[in-house]
């Protein structure tokens, strides 16, 4: 792994937002994933569409898209960038719900945090929708799978 200087600190060691003013906008994308583990009875309700609170996957998808656009409101050093595309896919599996989000931009900095935030908030929405029927529902394995564009180019998680 290449070591880069930690650019979120100023000369005195105080946190700062990195100045990307002089960088040229480029096409960038990032994909993240995560899982919400739920009880088998909840998986059955998800598959039948009979979760009492309604359409879990639709609510989670919208929550994930909204979260990608609101990332700078949650992460104090994240740049306000144009989120030009966000796809959130939710798949019901035997263990729960698998979530993948891909975020795209043509801006001066990447969208890795937006993709991770999208997955995390979509997962929180799933938990919120099923917590009344499964208190043990929990989020696991939120991780970056791939990023494209920018100075460091293309990166893909080896175990993805």
C-alpha cells in the first residue's frame, strides 16, 4: 500500500477540509456493499411482501439515494459535490438483505464516502422497517468494493 501524506491536517495538526479548487473535474465512480442480517421469519415476510411497515426495499432504496446526496451533512470534512448518479440495489437472501450502491460524479473529488453512506443508511432503513418484528436485525460488512477515476485511478477490493 502506498503511503500518502495525511492531507486533512494543517501545519498545526488541526483538522481541515482539503482544498480541491485547482483540480479539474473528472468522471468518478465508487461502489460499496453491506448486509442486514435478519431472522428467517423476516426473510419470509420480505419475500412475500408482508412486512407490516410496508415496502422495505423501496424505502431503503430511496433512503440510500438520499443519503448519498447528503453525505457532506454527515461527514464534516467531506466535500459538497454533485452526485450525478446513484444506484442502490437490494437483494433478499437467506440471511437477510444484501445492499450495493454505486455513486457517480464528474467532479474534483471521489464519491467513495457517498457510496458507503448510501449503503449504511439504506441498511439503517431496512433495520428501521423490520425492528418491530426482529430486534436482532443488524448491519454487517459495510465496505468499499471499487472506485474509478481521479488521481489514484481504478481500485477494486481483491475479495469482492
